[in-house]
C-alpha cells in the first residue's frame, strides 16, 4: 500500500455501565464532611457495576458497538491493541477474548495484544497502533485500540475516586483526529498505586505520593515535549516562540478525579510561567520572585503556588478543559479509558466546524509510573464521531442508584473474584441492550459471555 498520511482516530465509541451513584449522596452515606468529595475532590457521579460485568464484557461491548455503529467489516481490521489494568488473567490477553468478533468472520490475521501499566496502557496501545499503520509492516488495513477499566478501591481507601468505563477507537490514515509526531515521555519507578494482590481487585495506594507523582510527571513529560519541539523548530529554521499552552486549543488530561485535572491544568500554566515569567499575562501574580526561587520538591507540595495557578487558569479551565470532562463527571475514573473518555467528551462538546484546525494536548498518566504529553490536530470533520457517540444523551440515561447498591455490587465482586464456579448474582436488567455480560464460570475459571439482545 502507499505510505499512509494523517494517521489517527477515524471513529470512537464509549461504554459505561447503566448505573452510577451521586458523590453528594456518598458524602452523606460515608459520614464524611459535606463537600469533601464534591468540592475537595471535584466529583459529581461515579459509575458502578456488579459481578455480571468484568473487563472482557466492557471491551466486547464497546468493540461490538463500534463495529456495528460504523458498519466496519471485521475483515478490514489488521491489528488490535488493548490497554487495561483490570484483566482477569495474568497470561491470556484481554485482546484474545475480542477475537471471537473477528474469527467468526474468518479473520484471525490480527496483530496486537495487551499493554499494561495502570492508566497508561491505553496510550501505549494507541502509540503501538499508530506506529503499526505508519510502519513498513502495515498491510493496508485499519487498527483498533480498545481500553477500559473497573476502578474500585477497598473501603476507606480512595473509594470516591473510583469509576468504570471503556473506549474503542478505529485507527487509520486520513483521520479527522491526527496524532502529531512529537511525544514527551517521562517514566520512572514509583510505588504510588499498584496491584500486587492476586486475591483482590483492589489496589494499594499511597494517595499523597500519587498526587505528587502525577504532578511531577506533568512537569517532566511537558518539558521533554517542549525540548523536542524546540529542536525540531531549530532544524526547520522556525522563528516561532517556544511551545506553550498558547499553541493548544483544548488541553485534555488523564482524570482520576475532577480536582486533579484542575491541579494538572494549573501546573501546565505554572510551567509556562517559569519559561516566560515577565509575560504580561502573569501580571496579576503576587510574589513572583518567591515562586521563581522555589525549590522543585517544595513546589510540588506548595498549596499557595497550586491555588495561584488554578485561579489564574480558572476561566480557561471552565471554557476549554471542562468540555473534555463529560465522561469523568458522570463515570468517575475509567483508568485506561479516562483520557480517551476525555477526548470523546471534547469531540462531543465542540461544533465540528469550529473544531477544524484546532490542536488538542493529551496528558497520559499511569501510576507506577508512565506518562506522555502529546498532541492531536483536528484535520477533518468530526460530525460522524460526535453524532454516533451521542454522549450527552447516553450519559444522562445512566440511572442514579442509592449508594447501598454500589456497596452491594462491590461485595458481589469481592465474593466472585477468583471463584472457579461462580454463579453470577447480579441482574441482567442492569445491562444495556447490546451489552455483554458474564453468564457463568465453569469450574476451570473459564468465563462464558453472552450478549443481551
Ligand atoms: P483523601 O484522604 O480522601 O482526601 O485522599 P484529602 O483529605 O487529601 O482531601 C482531598 C482534598 O479535599 C483536599 O484539597 C482537602 O483540602 C479537600 P486539596 O489539598 O487537594 O486542594 N477537602 C475538602 N474540601 C471541601 N470541603 C470539605 C473537604 N474536606 C477535604 N469538607 C485521594 C484523596 C485522591 C488521595 C484519595 O482519594 C486516593 O487515594 N485516590 C486514589 C489515588 C488517586 O486517584 N490519585 C490521583 C493521582 S494518581 C493517578 O491519576 C493514577 C490512577 O488513575 C491509577 C492508574 O494510573 O491506574 C489513580
């Protein structure tokens, strides 16, 4: 095939469970101070599912729905990359479960397996798929990226920052959402959030470390991105000023909870300020000298600094960043699905004619840790994606259930986890039409899945 151009996202589909709970009600239910989850963490709702769903039902549903909605021939797919941290098997890739949708059409020539590192697996999967299309082993067919997770925490540990959801994306040439070539990446070893337990779905979390790890990852990945950008500009003889948020129309972030995105956005503005502190747009900032003299480690913990830049960035946050938060406001953290739920929210929020020519920045973060800052250029019409996602209506159609139902659902998940012969207890009524669910577990840990008509 001829060398592909403008490789990126051709189509998108989101999946989320039918049920969610209100964070305002959860504050009351948990007996914490009013405002702790809604104001302190910036949370609104959080999706939940019981033992009728696992990551394979999420990924099967979102993939099947993508194929159907866009009338994609399963034979036209040459690669599938999956990103998840909720896999039910340490060996067998979640991708292999999706193969039923392709093998039944005579297509088993499909490269790609799973990528794993907390919430970053989806971005690793996306880079793999795009790189395949751009490589010399590309066979002319499109690729799929499928990602998602069930984000749940043990009682007393991060529960209000949970959630659930999944995303599927069709990747190929001449896309309306084109991945630009520069990636700024930062990866180091950290024990901020990890899942060492085989007998439980719940992570071990060092909450404060996870926040400073996320923040320092933004600094380092953005800085790596800007360095490469400057190098490229120098090589091409460009006289343009160094890269800053002025070059971005819509920043999208991995969203573990609402407030973290505000912190992250403010931190990018702080980075721009450090690069050009005398720019008139920072004229309102007090104690500029003190902020500039800041020790790096102290800057990660300095609440005054954080508030200064959150406030400075607030109107831009409200008008531009919030557009990418529709999924996270309703579903909470989708781990690997979170950043791409953000992209889907943005596509759903901006009129396609206005979107054309705009640049989106993406910040991917997965604990442990892996992070990248990269950009997407809107080079085509996004109407079809916006219409087929139908996101606003679908999120509104989720049922807000009492918090006790959430706790009961988690209990069922705890009991079913690792059972060889589990008879699912949750009701199939809680599955959307066209959604997959766990039918049974057969005595050898083998799960049978069915699709609801
Ligand atoms: P916590 O102990 O529940 O909350 O932990 P806190 O006491 O630290 O308070 C949080 C904020 O609420 C503070 O504001 C308080 O002042 C405020 P901040 O200092 O952030 O500005 N607050 C209130 N505000 C108004 N009214 C009140 C009130 N009370 C307190 N009454 C934590 C919060 C996020 C650490 C916890 O929920 C947790 O551990 N969550 C899981 C980890 C996490 O989400 N980390 C985020 C970064 S890491 C990441 O993104 C990766 C991840 O997605 C995993 C992956 O990669 O797969 C998690």
